[in-house]
C-alpha cells in the first residue's frame, strides 16, 4: 500500500483546524491561477481584434444579443467547471485524510498486537518458570518451630509450616535421637503432616520431656531443619520456673567452672612464657574464650598464640618483652554469667651484654609522623644497676629488611627525640638502647611499623557522594588558580621546645599551587640584625622541622621560605622570640605509701596519685628488712595507685617504696613503708556447706553442716543459722547469737512440714558469705525400739574396724561434734 504524502508521521495526524486553513489557502491559489489564465486569454483576444487583416472591415462591430448570451453561458460554464474542480480537490484531500487515518489506525493496531503478543509470551515464560520452580524446590520453613514452657502432666503441641516440591520426608528428633512413636507408650507422641503443616504432640509431659526437639525435612532438591526447646516445670518450689537448673541447662548449655587457679608468672626478657587454666566442662565455642592484658583484648599473632584443647585454655608467648608485663585475665561464658580468673605476669630484665649496664627502655612509639620526620618517645628502664643513664642510642630498620642502623643519639635526661631525613613513602621501625658508663643495654622492643607520608593531604581532599554509595574524591588544589612562584608560609611558631632542640611548625602558603613544595629556614639571634640559613641534609618537605644547633641562653627568631620548580617565595613573617629550656625535672614521688597484708606470699600497696600530665606511671621497689639493696618489683610503669606485690616469702618482713616515671626519667624514691610481715590477711570466711539432718522429733530437728573451705586467715567464732518453712515465703533466724559448734537443735517446728536451712560463718573480720539453701527435710519423728534402760551419753572413739565399746543399742552418740543415732539391730561381734 502506498501511503499519501504527509508532513507529519504516521502516528501524528493533523488537527481539523490545520486542515481547514490548508483548504482555504489551496482555494485561493486556484482562484488566482484561474484569474491569471483568464487575463491571458482576454489579452490574446484583444490583440487579435486590434491587429486585423487588411481584408477585414475596420472599426468595432457591435455585439449581438446572441453573442452576449453565449458569453454569459460560457462564463456560467466556466464558473461551474471551477466549482467542480474545487469540489473534486476537496474530495481528493478528504479521501487522502481518510486513507491516512486508516493507515495510522492499522499501524497502531499492529503495534498493539505485537506488544500484546510479547507480553503474552513473557507471561507464558514466567508461568513456565514458576511451574518448573514449584515442581522442583528444596524444602524451607515458612513458619519455624517455637519453644514452649509448660507445667508437668500437661500436653504441648509443636507446629511448623514447610514448603517443598515434591513433598519432603519428615523426621522428628529429641536431643538428636529419632522419635519413633512405636517405641513409647501408646499415645505419648502423635506426629501429623497436613499438607505442609507439621505437628508433634507430646502428651502428659514429665521432667524427662525437657529437651531440644528438631524436625528435619528432606527431598531430592535439598533439606532443612528447625528446632525448639521444651521446658517442663514442676510445682516443687525452686525446681520450677525459668530460674530452674533444667531450664538454664536446656537453654544455655552446661555451666563452665574453673578447676585450676592462675598463678603469678615471673618471666625473663627475650624468653617464652605461658598461662593455662582448666575447665570443668567442654567449651562449645573455643573462640568465646577471651584473654585480656590490663583490660585490653589480646589476639593471636606471630609472637602470641591462644589455644584450647581438652578443656584447657592456654596463652603462649614465644619471645617476652617488658611490654608483655601486666595483669592477665581469662574470661569464659557461662549460663550464670561469665567466669573470670586473673594473675600478674612480671618480666625480669635480660642479662646485660656488659656487666653493670642498665635495663632496656620500653614502650617505643612514633608520634607526629610527616613526610620526612617524626617524634620518637619511650619510657626509661626501672633498673639502672647503680649507673645513671647518660644517653640513649636510637636504631632504625627500613621495612622488613631486618638490618638495624644507628641513626641518632639522645641525651640521657629525656626520653623524646626528633628523627629527620626520612624518605617519603618508606616504612620504618625504631628501637632504643640505654647507655651508661658500664656500657649499652640490650635493645628495646621495636616500635610499630610506620609509613612516611603527607598526613595533611586528606584534609585537602573532599569526597562527593553519588550513585548509591559511590564517591568522587576531589583535591582542593584543583580549584586553585595557576600559581608559579608560591606565596610565603604563615604562622611560624615553635610547636615543641626542649633542652636540646626546638621543633618549628608553620602553615603552607595559600594558594600553594600544584607543584611540589620544599622549604628553606633561616634563623637570627635577637639583636644581631642578620639572618643565617639553617642547613639540612635533605630538602625539607614537611611543615615541621627540628632545629638542633642552637645555643643556650640565647633567643632566636625564625622565618621560612617556600620553594617549587618556578622559584623561591618571599620570606615569611618572623616568629616570636624562642629560647631553649633548661633540663627537664623529674616528678616528685607519691605520698602516703602504705602496705597491707594480702596472702601468704603477697602484700598489697596503695599510695596517693601524682597529678601531672607528664606522668607515665610508677615503679615499685622492695627490700627485706636488714638489707640495703632495693629490688625492682615491676619493669612496666603502673598506671593506677594500687598494686599487689606477689612472690614474697611467707613470714619475712619487707619494706617498699614507689617512684614516679616521666619522659625526664625516674624520679626520687618515696619514703619507705613500715616493715610488714608477709602472712595471710584477715578476711570474712566462705559459706558453710553439706547440711545434714542428724536427728528428728515431732517438732524439733538436729541439723549439722561442714565448715567453710576458706576461713579468712582466722578462727571461726560461730555460725548464724536460718530456717524456712516450704509453706511460707520468708526466712527466719534460729538464734540471734552465733552458734559455737556445727550442730544445732531447732525447736518449735510443725510436724509434717518440710524445712530447709542456710548458714553463715563469722570470724574476727566479720560475717561471711551466705550458704546455698539445704535440701528439704521433713519434720517427722524417727521411731526405733529402745530395749532396756537408756545409759548416759558419753563421748568416745571408733576403733579400727568400727567397734563401739560401751555404747548401748538405740542411744544417740556424739563423735567429734556430730550426733549419730545407734541402730536398733546388733550385728555379730558388735560391729555395724
């Protein structure tokens, strides 16, 4: 089909107003064309009449009536023809429009048909995929099992909803044991599967039904499982409820207790040490066992291993440093709260390479890391072996090469030093040696690996988020104008002033330009009027620089120039006058150092804190009474004001003193404490245990118990006993005064009632812990035949085979404070 020509597309028909305007314009054009043709014909006829032949008569010939009539008829015919032409054109245009609309409608129908066909094919494909997916699908739980807590002798129903295709095979388990209803009493278990709704009904529940129930479903495409816990509670007091032992064990697993005690460890520097402890139960998740040092969580590394095997957790360190000294604690989770144990690890100095050399420094750290410089700090050693430290030697190692090179030497009165001339992008580690007249110490532990770089570059960058989590990083240098020669730096000042050096700092020029910058520094003595350039081994790239060659008792001013590939900037404004400080002073010793008894091998110390921001910690020293040499207790500064000194000899007398530690060194010793003898400190005793019913009457009971496992370092003065009737809520004291023995007769009881008891022990330190309640004892008279007269009760002993001489049958006899009732039957030979 040939489509009519149209200025618009097939899908863009013209509006009726535009069609009407086009018709009018076309009609006007036709009328103008006909008028021009008529004027041409009339002109040609006039010329024909004007230029006649010589044979024709000259002059106008009058028109006849016939000719006028013919002319009128001709004009009418011409007008009719023109009208017919107009009507025909209109009809043709209308037909064109109709054909256009029909064609447009046909195209739209074809397009709609194609879209409907495509959608239909997509729906069919989706239905086909869904049918295939539903036909072969692994099982999954739409609604899983839910835990229940029910009373004894009731029924519990466990239900869940599973979806799978084809239908899966269903199996129920109780504590990983398959449930077969045929192996249990009739009606105990009822298992149903109603179109994916799975249920397990447990009738007349008992305590043994408290367990974890699991349902497992499986088909050809996969398997799935769901579990729930069932707690069956009883009506017997403490055995019921969510605080019962059954519930806690079923919900949280077995209770883990320590069966060994962590003891203090005295390790030596550069040597290995280990800590280990035993548990009463297997820890299901070994990763839940955590080790801490001074409150910081420890993790396995190249030098440290954390292990767990056969109910034993251990921490092993292959190479010990002074930084490893501290209070270690192991923590393991338990249903009744985490269990913890702690002990202190003390690290002794390694053998010196030179006799009399001081101990090694510790806690080497890198601060204020820049492109080519940093500040190195450390802590002084606690033991100088009688020779004061004169200097510190600093060594560096580039990357992981393992080659240590001496790079600087710091004076002995400070533990802080600037390191310059480093390479940007390289990584370094540092270690320090202490030097005295006797020689050099062993090296300290290496610092953490640091990478030299421009740490201010991140401040000059801006991140712009876009497109769901993506970011664009733009540097502020890109927004600056093109800069050739940089501007001078600003705000030149001293960020750190020490006895031997001054650290200058300044702000980069703004705008700084895109070219890399270096700096040159100048100094001038106040009053000289001249400026002298400060030389450096390598170009200064960081806005930090340590000036070392300054004279004491002189004031200096400094200025800085910025330089790039285009040239040198103008000098900055001079800094404020700067002069070196005097030698740093050590901190005063702490006051009120007091010693207290702790255990048979340890003493507890306390002191008042030294309030100074430069304080790094405290060193403790001890000596036996009668000797003059002080021994170092700790080699790592203590942060608190309380410490327990372990490893002392029982019965010996000791004195102690404390020193403050700062970057200036170790301060003076505090006043020595009063001599203290190492022995067990008085403490409240632990709880009694092992309650037993020794005798019972109609309204009285004789209760006995075992002494506390820990007496608190003193004699037990007595016990306080409480009683509780199972039909009441409150506990009541048996007596207001302490009971001197471990046997007590309780009166005014109700026959047939059940009672439980608890007790506390007391010594000179006070009343100890409260024991756990005893078992329930029924107040019911013991009835036994008693032949003959009752002889008087007397204290006696038991011979080798259990023969009891002089004791009549049926009489209660007391042995060592315990009352035992004689049996009514006499065995041959007088033996029980």
